[in-house]
C-alpha cells in the first residue's frame, strides 16, 4: 500500500466514529424532537437538528449530528448553498455517490458500470462532486465521501422521499 493510500485510509478512519447505541426509530416516536425542544427551551424561534447512525455496505460506520438555530438558517446567505445542491442535481452524480458509498471507489470501477458514459464524462461528474465537497480524492483515481458528508448526503436524500 503506497503512502497516498495509507494517508487516505487514516483520514477515513478518523472520519468514522465509534459504534454507539442504536436509535429508536418508529412511528409516533419523537424522542429526537423532544430532546431538541428541551435543548432549545430558551430559544423562541427554535432550531433544526439532523443526525444519523449509519453502517454502509462496506461495513464503514458513521455517527453524526448537526444543529442550527432557526435564526442562523434564516439569516444565512442561501446562495452559498447553490453549488452543493447543484452538484446533487444530476442523476449520474447521485448514482456515482451511491456506488462510492457501496464500495466502488476508483474511476476504473465506476467506468465499468453500465450506462455511466465515457471516462471523460465520469471524471467531469467526479470533479463537480469534489468541488462541491461531496467527494474527496483518496489517492490516484480513488474517491471517497468525507465522513462528515455521509449522513448529510443521506439526510438530503431522505428529504425528498415520500412521507
């Protein structure tokens, strides 16, 4: 294993968090919401929290949470989010992200998939995702989703699922 691969593996391990207790997820079970409301008892406008505990098909595990006060979100410059959202606005980029989460990490592996286009097109999409922060290079021709982006990516996908 060369130095680039070893550094990339160390970075991946640093991003992955320890296993923790499984969350309770069920209809009518608002334990996370109740906890958030308790935390924000003195914040009149409230806030938003997203969190996740994820095990990928590659056996990598990620636990993550992030929250913002409503005022912080409403006062922010939303145009700064355009590039990150735009990168997710293409079906092929979403497919590449899904494949990378599933363990296909090299451009060669991705190019071997059906209906993904030419290697030039794949690299174009990989550059877009990297520029927007959804991917990072983990060695020559090797890509990964930063650990701090795994749960946010899945949260973004969850927001467009039928409720």
